[in-house]
């Protein structure tokens, strides 16, 4: 049952990404192109997502524990450090180059389009590269 | 390459993304961050955890097919950039989200929804550098 619900949740997420326009690099890049062919649609994606998640989480966290697990697993770091800022800044540069973010590209694999596979392969390489770099200079544990 | 402004469709898709995030938290107690989920599948320690994350990823790839089944339309995908840019961007995104501890879904949706200051800083930072990058590539370099 755990795996069935996890797959259904992934499916809802992937459907949302597909419908929203987040898997269309032209649309994503236009969202960032304020001085050119600007398309503000993606602000509505984040708006729609937060409009559900903010009240949804508020309700969920009134529970003592999740339904299919023993406890909530939430990030415990609170520090805003160079690692967070420089990492996020780097992510934005890559997002602005490729027009795909991880959440846009993974569901896009289901379309069979070669560019999605190319991006995900490069993304995995980047994640493993960062992991190797972090292993050489230990610091607070990474998310990936 | 101009694209159509699609506020309702984008908001509806966003609401589904939010629904998925809420369901993953209420059922499994986890943040729906694609960086963390993909990163978890690239580790082979705890197999129960690995199977859960792999199931989420498999479900995600079924999204476009379900959209086609429900609406008769496949998701629009236009690629205005070269394969070199896709690969370069992919590697840079991978390094960045690893150090930054999350991406658009983990920080942008889940973290901001629980008013995490880290996620707010991360979100403003990656949107700002993405805007700067597109300005440089399109308007200064003319790629």
C-alpha cells in the first residue's frame, strides 16, 4: 500500500507539472525573460501550488504522525549560510541555461522526448559530482 | 520563441502539484522535493526508503500519459536551446541543487509552504539568478 500511494502521489505531481507548463523549456525561459518575450504563467504555478500546500500542511501538522509512516521527516537545519545561497544561485544559473528544473524534467521523461533524457542524465551527473566534491570537503549533510 | 499566457491552466497544474505535496506529507511524512527524491534513488542504503522514492519517480513519469488520456492533449514542449545548453544546464542544476539542498519543488513549494526562511532565501536566490542568466544569454550574448 505504501508503494501504491507513493506512485499515485508521483502521478498527481507529474500530471500537475504536465498541465502547468513547467515541462516546457520555452515557457520556463520566457518566465525569466522580463526584458523580452515574458510569459508570467509560471508565477501562477507556484501560486496555485502554495494556495493548496499552505493550508494543507497546516492541517497535516495538527496530526501527531503521518498515516503510513511513524513520524514526519522535516529538514532540521535553520542556518542560512553560503552553501545554501551559492548552491541556490548556481541552480538558478543552470535553470536559466536549460529551461528545465528537476521537477519539470523527471515527469517529462514520460513523453519520451530525447532532450528530457539528456537533461536528466546531466542532472544525475551533476548530483554525483557534487556528492564527490562534498565527500572531499565535509560540511553539513546535503539534501541529495 | 513566444509562448501563450496560460494563467488558469498553470494555476490548476500548480494546485495538483500542491495536492501531491500535501498527500506525501500526510501519508508518508515527507517533503515532496524532487532533488531529495532523485538523490535518494541514487543511494542504496535503506531499501525501504529507496523503493518509496523510486515509486514516486515512476509515478511522475506517468503524468504526461495520464494528461493525454484525460484531455486528449500531450503536454506542449518547445526546446528553444541547443543540446549543449541542455547538458551544461543539467550539470550546473545538479551541482546547485545538491549544495542548495533543494529545488523548485522542495524549497519553492514545500519549504515556503511551511514558512522556512532557508527556503524563502533559496527561492528568491534561484529565481534572481535564473532571470539574470536569461538576460545575459538572450540580450547580451544573443544565444
